[in-house]
C-alpha cells in the first residue's frame, strides 16, 4: 500500500518536473521558452490583474434635494444679539453745552473730568472763528475720498503744519482717530511678519493686529525685561531676517492704565534686534515734552529713530481725525495701501482748520503745558489718600487712573461698584468722572478703574472739589 | 451687465502685458544700480517695507498716471469747484501744488442732494451749534460725549428710515468694521455679495466667522449657497451654524446697480438667515421721499434686520448709523467697541445731518426737499439715457445717480481724465485694484445741484472726448438735436 502511494507521488513529481523542463520548441528573442516560464508568465498575469482591479469602496451618496429641505427646515438660528438686562442699559449723561471744564448736565452745572480736553481748547474763540470761516467756504463734509476730489487745500496745509510741528518730513491725515491705528498696522505688516505688542493696548490696536494676520506676541504691560526676553527668543529663531518684517507696537500713554512707555530703553532694544517701532501717541501728542511734541521730545529721542507715529486728534487738539507720520517712504506707502485712507471720505475741512488752529495756539502759548502739569501734580496729591482706590500711572500722565485696592472678585461686580461711585459723585456733588468700559470683544487683561481727564483749563477749585467729593463717596462705599 | 468685446479684451491684455514687461525692465535696471551703489547702513538688517513685487503695481503703473488721482480742490465740492493745478519735475513721481486753480464742473463728488456747499437752512444752524458745542466733545459716547444733538439725531434717523431705534458712529468705515464682529463671531456664517465694499470685507474678516461669497446680485445663487451651507454645517466639525448673516449693499458704488432686494429678502426669510443692508450710497438719494432702496423697491423696513448707512453722500456731513430693533441697538450700545472707545461724532456735523433730514422731510417749512429729490431723479435718468444714445457703455439701473462709463484700456484712463480736465470737466476714473483688472471705468456721480445747462455741457465734452479716445463701444443712435430731447422730458 505504502509503496503504491509512493509510486503514485513519484510519478506525479516526475510528470511535473518534466513538464517544467520540457522545451516547448518556441524561441522568443533568442531565449528558449521552457514550461516553467509559462507558469511564471501566468502568475505575473494574475498579479497584474489583481493590481488593476479597483478596491471596493462604499458608494458616495450626495444628499438629495428632499434631505437638504429637511435640514434647512430643522435648523434654528441663535438670536442676533443676546437679550438686554438691567446692567446692559447704560445711560450716559447728556451734555447740554460745550465739553469744557464746566458743562451743563440735566440743567445743573457740573465739573467735567470726562473729556480729554488736555489743553483747554474746547470753546477757544480763535479756533471757533477759523472753523466758522471754513464752514462758510467749504461746507461741512468733504463728499469724497482723498483720491477722488476729497483732498482740499486745507488738508494739505494741515498735513504740512503737523509735519513741521513734529519735525518729520511728511504726515498723512485720516478722517477718524479711532481707525488710524487699525488701518496703519495691516498696511505695513502682513501674513508672515512678526509683531510684539504690549498686553495693555486698547481695542483699536488689537483689531489692527488681528486684521494684519501677522504672528503676534504680547509682553507684560510696560515691562522691558519681558520685552527683551521675547525679542531675544524671536531673533534667535528667525532664519531670514531680511525677508521678515518685525514691529514693536506700543502706546505712549496707555488708555487702560495711565502708564508711559519707556522709550529710551525700547529704542535701544529695537536697534539691537532690528525691529521697527509703531507708536500710538493719541494721549501724549500735544501733552508730553517741553513744546508738546510728544514722547520722543520728552525722552530726548531723535525723531528718526521712531519709524511710525500715529495719533488721534480727538484729545489734546480738541478736533477729530487722526494722523500718521514717519519718513517719506512710510507716508507715501500709506497713501496707497491703507484702507481707512483710501476707501473712505476725507476729514471734514472745518476739523482740519481746527487742528491747524490748535497747533498755532500751542506754539504761541507753551505755558499751557506747564499749567497742565501743575494741575496733574496737584490732583494726584489730593487723591493720594482716597479710601479703597489707589492711583496708578505715571505722574505726568493727564489720564489719572484709580484702580480698586482690592477687587471684589469679578469684572462685573467691580464695574457695578465703580459705576455706583461715579453716579453718586455726579448726583450729589456735580462732578463728572467715568469708569473704564470694557467691550465683550476686548482682550485687555488690565484691571478696571476710574478715570479722570485733567485739563489745563481746570481751576484749582475744580480740582479741590473733585478730590473732596471722590474722597467722601469712596469713604462711604468702602466703609 | 458688462459686455466686454473680444478685440477690446485682447488689446487691454496686450497693453497690460507691455506695461508689465517695461516695468520689469526698469526694476532690473534699478536692482543693477542698487548693487553698484552701496546700501544705506541704517537700513542694513531690516526687512524693507515692500518686498519684491508687492508694490510693483504702484511703482510701475500707478505712478505714471498719478496726476489723475488725488487732485486737490480749493473750494466746496459743489456742482462747480476750483481744481488746484499741480506740476511735476520728475515725470509724475512727485507732484507739487501751484497757486493756479481752474473752475471745473464737478462730476466726481458724492453730493447727491446738493448739501455739500453752504446751504441756506443748514449752515446758520451748523454755525450756531459750533459756537454752542465747539468742534469736538473730546470724549467717547458713553463717557462725556453724548450731547442733546446726538440723542435728537438718533431718534430722527430711526424715524426717517422706518426702524425702532438707531445708533450713530463718527465714521462710515468704522460702522461696518467695528459692528460686524459684535453681532457674529466664530461658528457663524457670513454670506456677502462678491462686490461688497472694503469696510464690509474688513469687518467680516475681523469677526472670525466663516465668510462665503455669492455671485453679484444673483438671488438664485444665494439660495444655492444657503442650502449647501446649512446642509453641510461648519467646516470640518459639521455642527450646525450658530447664525447666518447675508450682507448686501443698496447701490453698488462701482456698478451703479440697485440691489435685487425683494428677492434676496424672500430667500433669506425662507432659510431663516439675517439680512444686513448697507445703504451708503442709496439713503437720501433714491426713493420717493429719499428713504432709500427699501422705499424704491417696495420692501418693508421691518423685513431687513439691520440697516446701515452713512451721512457723507446725501447729507453733506460725515459719520454713519445703524438702524435696527430696540434690543439690537441696546446690545450694541453696551458692547460695540466703536461706541465705547471712539470719540463721538462732532456736534456741528450732527447738526448738519439733522437739518438736512428736516429739509428732505419738508419739516423746515419749504418744499426744497421734494424738489431736490425730483431733480436728482430727473438728472440721473436724463444723463444716463443721453450717454447711452451716444454709444457709450454705461452701467447701472434707472434712478441710480451713479453711472460708470466703461473704458477698459489702461491708456484710456489717463487720456479720458486729462482731456476732460482740459475742457474744465472733472471726472473720476477708477482702475485696478478698486475694479477688476480688465474693467477700468470712469464713474459719474450726478447731483441735485447740477442744472440742465451743466449736464448738457458735460455731455458735449464727454462726447467729444469719447470720440477722440474711442470709448464709444456701441453704435450711437442717430443724433437728435439735444434741445428736442430736452423739451420731450419736461
């Protein structure tokens, strides 16, 4: 039995071997084709066939019209805005006269610390006369953007005057102070560029940083060591420094804290690491420095070291609009690339005349700056012992910022407390001071507080009254 | 609709190609010279403000025709004004003012109802408010910047437009860019018309929401996009959208077209999307009583969720407004950054708008408002029909005071502008990037203060210049005597 099986297997093996080696007699390309080559050719064909067959995927089924209809019917949108509650009903005081050091609210005369009228130009006769002349000649609005017959000779005169005042070669005039900075930053910094900004910058700067799509790093508020650390980190990581634009964005006087940026130190850092500075001088233009030229004059830094200076004119110059100066290349670049310059109507001519009038007044009366500084010093001394509130901020800043010594826990309750203080001060003592407001879109981490805007036209009795009433109300609120 | 003939497209592309080649040649020589001269030391290590080709268009194309843009004027932008002449010593790279001015007919300013210059009702009141409130309040609206005038204007605007409440802003551009992030954020969808203004684009980008575009003024495509987006949901996660806002404009300033508002509102209502209407050019200028596109097309203002407008064009002032329901305005007054942080609108400008609206509504005791509205309608329709009869390609709908005349070729832009200026007619020419590259145009803005003689003179000059430079792309109708046409329309 076993040997029979063995014989069968041996015979089969012999057959297969002979079939493999049997010459078929065919010769292709000089190579004799043997039997095993046929088997190999068959195997190759099977492999190729499997490879070319598509793998099994489940068929894609796009949504039918009926299904889309159902989805559209089911979808429920959120309401456009959230419901208003008691605290969202802000009722600001309605002014019935010019916003000078004294103003009429609800028929009563009130001492006004809510207007950034630093040089006391609100109500100035000469400025108003030049505005009246402008109104009669040009009307109110300019009816066109700068490129399409919206440029009036008043605008060009104003730009030349401001440039001469600051000491820069040229200046670009914007039609609204608020949008100057958030249009300048995206004009110079694009995707792929690097910006280092202070964490306490106000919303317009934050919006500009978002719109520019650049990489943004924040450093601790007014802390030069933190800035230096970040600059070193960035410079060590950049591979092609000549292709990446780098900027430092700071404010001269911070709206959210009253601090002043240390420009000397910043210029030293910027020159070491090859960054450009964008400086927002909205609250320091016309205030700092011996002749009011701003932070550069105050710190003794030559103008060429600061690359871009922007300012809103709605503060010391008591008009509206914005300006941006720098070297000739910087200003020309803006005239063609800055959205708020190109795509919007230009500044109303009477406001440009008011700006020129304000600068002429400042140049003719530099003593107004000493008066302003004296007022600030006096008020700071009077406010040094208010219960529950502490003055933070630079002694030269015309924004006196009082923050809570101890926070009540959340921004909302802090706001409540501060609002009640300001309401009482207004109702019982006729002094108008304000709390810092925070929009839900604002990312600034600095604490809330009370703000007093000091003006050169405040008299000593005004300052005494303000300090005394705030002390009384705070004593009750924090007892 | 723009019908671009093939030959014109070819010649335009060829012209741009030639300019590009010459520009590159000049750049090459500039680089060569830059190599030879050593670079300034103080800029070593800094990246230049414009790298490579970023400002190529500006340097090589725009600067050649710079004298057609930014022309300064020395008087009010009324129907006739003084244009300051400029001269250049270095082939248009820098321009210098001269003392000479020339009196020209103004076809470029946005002065639809003629409030640009001193007006007999408005100006005395504006001067009064200037003396009372001074040029600025130096404060934000929520602090010490709200005056009686602001409150009065907000109520007046709400009444004029037909909504419950309104809020003012100091500038039209800021109104859009600071408002859109307030009402929509991440997880929301913005569907905007493809030709929307730069301020809307900026606002949409700054909000963090997803942005989709639908074909200009095509409600059927809007419906397609809405269906697709609602069915798909948010990108990648496919969660349903939080809310959808559709943004359109009343009159598109570069096309002169009216928005197809009734159809778009119907589509939005069907799919529960919110509508945002930007009436920058149409408020005060169209509609029987000047109430804008809603009145003209018979749409109930309650159907549009948010209506935005500016005071620069028809009211001769500055600033913008938003009109919506009481809840929305209350919310905006609490959280919109432009309301909380920006200096409030200048009081004389507020008074100008109050007086202008009173004139339009007839509340000043005269019928000047109704006369102005009738005149601008008559003027626009007359001018447009005459231009079309002459053979120009004019865009825009009837009743719209904005009429673009197509030029196409880049060389015709400065030719048209300079020739018209020589004959004392000031026109505005627009090229890339405000319009697509091939579709350069001259844009005419008609005002109610233009008289019939002014328009006839303008037509003569434009016709002569059009023949000279060859922009009459369509066959002209056989010339009727212009006086005959004048009699027929009266």
